[in-house]
């Protein structure tokens, strides 16, 4: 098992190094957002979740309408 992990780890492509100030800029950006100053906003994928919910409601409603419109055979 260790051999498989070691083989995978040795075959990783080289990663370019960070810029000298990249970590400091990222830290400052996170601290600025944590301090506030911004109103609450929905996550970026919120509209996709709402659309998926809408599609689900339409599909379930369509299936329910189709099944309720069926006549039982033999009556």
C-alpha cells in the first residue's frame, strides 16, 4: 500500500511557487472580509439551488398530474 502511495506522490507534476506577497495579500483579504463592512449576500450558487428546486417542483407536479389523470383499467 505504501508503495502505491509513494509512486503516486513521486509522479506529481511540479507546482509553481507562490509569489512572495501572495500569502500576505490573501491573509489581508480574509481579515478585511472578517471585519465586516459588507452586507450579507447570498452564496454565488444560490440561484442554481433555487433553479434546481424549481425544476424539482415542476417535475414532481407533472408526474403527480399525469398519474392522477390515469384511469384504472377494468372499471
